[in-house]
C-alpha cells in the first residue's frame, strides 16, 4: 500500500491569522518501506517570518525571497501525493495549513478521512507519556542526532521510522525478496545469516535410491533434476 509521510514548516501557529507554509516534505512509502521517492520544496511565504519561528527552523524571509510561492508548486505537490493516505504527526496542524494554502490557490481541501495522525496513535499506545517527535525517537532508539532544528524532510524521514514502530515494528513477510531493514529512513539490504555448519542429511542411502528409481519413471524432464535434487 502506498502512503505519503508528510511534514511542513510554517511562519507561525495559525493559518487563520495569516501564517503561511514555507517548507513541505513528503516521503513515499509502500508497505511501510521507503521507496526512495520524495518531494521537498522551500516556499516563499509572501510575508515576514517572526524571530520565534526562525529559531525553530532557521528560515528567514530573506533566505526564502527567491523561492517559488505555493501557487507555483501546488500542481507538482498534488501530483506527488496523489489520492493516497497521508501520515502526519499532529495532523490537524499541517492539514490546517495545507488546506488554507489550497483554498487560496483555488483547489479542493484535503479530507480528514485520508489522513493518519501518528500523534493520536502514539497517545493511544503511550498514554500519559511525552509523544513529541524527539520523545518518540528516544523511546524507539531512532537516531535523531542530525535534528538540530526542525526540518520538514528530516522530520518526515524520522516519522517513517516512528510510524513503523507505532504500527508494531517491521515484521518478517513471506516473500522471496531480499530482506531489508530501516536505517536513517531508508530501506537497506539486511545481512543474510549463514548457518556455521550445514545440517547433516536426513535421507539415508535407501531413501535416496528409492527417489532415484522414482525419478527414472519421468526421464530427463523431471523437475527435480532441474534443481539438482538426487539425480
């Protein structure tokens, strides 16, 4: 199943009082594994950025003045997220800002029924505990050392790992694909475990002789021969 793990950075806390989005990141996952595809853009918020917000994410009005406005990136953003489920931490905040920008651009809002809020999941799983992104990273031993400031892309990548843990952790699946694990928000090949010494054969000579006699009835077309089993 395709899902989009999403985060935003803004000029403040309330889109109804004029605060705007200045950064969007969205990471594609399929069956809770990152595919490597992501969308990330800085946006000119078309207003000042208060000092309090600058301390959170580091973006100033001056540093963003040459970035595109939301109306210029809305089509590529909507194309990337498609109609798939959005996974967001404290979803009411981000969706409120996104819908304010979409309304301003004359687009349909994001409906709540396509959004999964990981903050709600965390509160249900860890009632009474701190469930901020930092606290969840510490709880699940996810490396957050690069998170000196809030950043939409890094926070989305961390949220991928948190989401997997909140969903019960990565489970083994019955698949012929190479095993993977999550490291730094990316799927990497897991080391294949080798048995130190092979198991002793369980078939004695009489069993093998009977099997060879059975294979002789099918000639060279027997499928067992293709895989080198006894003959």
